[in-house]
């Protein structure tokens, strides 16, 4: 009799497993349906929540207002489309002049030029060398030296109240550190940046 009970229990488990499998009750599609339900409810599993998206929009609006103020004071002259948050938070940059003089550009302008986001006037002079590097009027576009980037971060920290350990928030002191070891790691003068 015990063998019959064991056999019946095993048969019940097999039938139960078959029914679950056939109904796909525990399949990945159910999990995906839950993710779709979250998305429909405004939640996102792959990105910021709606509340965070609203805060990002508010931050962008504030940066746009600051950018306009810097442009009015002729402290912001971009070489690329869209807002350059790095330049705005640093208190303004003249990326066009930096390109013209061949002295390098800030990291965000550098990335935007590689992404093909130059303004129309600048785009007319943009090209690529044989190694695929972006050029402006035939010269390779480089990023600012490390000392200048550090000085801009220090300026940004002084303007925004942001605390950046390892950097002074006094821009004049940041410029004095120009001869520090930080310059030793600056990009090569031949523009060997990617």
C-alpha cells in the first residue's frame, strides 16, 4: 500500500508540474508583464523614476537660465549645439575662441565635437585626420591640459558650493598649482588624444 501512495504522490507532482508548464504560470513572460505594468504605472526599471525625471528637468531649466545670464555677460560662447553644463557650472567658457586658438577645449565640448554636435559655423571647419581624430581647420582638437581642467573644477566648486576633496575652491590657488605633478599627466602636445 505504501508503494501505491508514493506512486500516486509522484504522479500528482508530475501532473501538477505539467499543468504549470502548460499554463506558463511561472514563465519569464509573466515577469515581463509585471515590468510592463510598472511602466504603465509610471515606474521604470531601466531608468530614473518620474520624480527623478522631474528633478532633472528642473535642473536643466535652471542651467538654461544660468546659461542665458552668462551669454548676456558674454561669458559663454559655445562651439557645439545644446547646453554645455560643464561650461555653465564653471562660470562660462569661450569654446569658439579656444578652438580658434588651438589651445584645447573643455571635456563636454570635446565629446560633443566627436558626437557630431558642432554648431553650423564650426561644423564647416570640422574634419577628421587619418587616425579618425576630430580636426578644426586641419589641427587636431585636443582637450584642455589637466591644470586647466582642475582650475575649472575649482572655479565650479567655488561658484556652486560643491565640495571636491583634493581641489582648492580658490581659482587663483588652482592656477598657482599649474606647475604641480598634475601637468605631467597632460595630453601630449601633438594632440594624440583619441
